């Protein structure tokens, strides 16, 4: 009989950037895999989550991916002898103002709208009571 706690493989945790161990579930969750890293357990059972967890690889491959991701980028060449020199490889930034998202309210706006609606309905109910 196989060891029930056998690690099937690893994936990279996007939160803590460490290898996440993948194991087969037991009991009523035997058809699902679950994962654990320093962030804690990952027991999601949704189709997409299980597809992500089932894409496990050997530990050496995951460690190589993490090392490659953590590798420092090469610094761009800087033109010497100029006081305000910019890096040669720096992309040009567009001078267009970013478009603001419409239809979203922050908390203060939501509270303000709630107060106004409450006052309107409260006043309407008071008028109806006085009229009756």
C-alpha cells in the first residue's frame, strides 16, 4: 500500500513565492488534491483550482522557476557625461491621462447615498402616518 501522505509534486505559490507541496486527499475528499506551503493549506475543490493544483512538477523544476523569477534584472545602459541622462532601454511613457473607471463608488459615497435614501423614505413614511 502506498504512503497516504506521499507528495505528488509541487507548484509555485503566488503568495509567498515558495514551492507548494501537492498531496492526494483522503476520505470523502479522495478525488481532490490539496496543497500546503508556508502560507497554509490550499483545499479548493473548484474545477479551475483543481486544474491549477494538478499541474504539479518535480521540486527541482519549481525551485528553478522561482530562482529564475528572483534573478535580478540587468541594469539598463546609462549614457555617461550628461547630468540628466536617462537609461537607453527605458520605454517612452505616453503623456495621456489614464481613464478613470466609472460606475464604482467608494465607501464614503455609498454611506452618503444610504443616508439620503434613508432620510427620503423616513420622511415619506412620516408624511403618510400624519396624513392617515
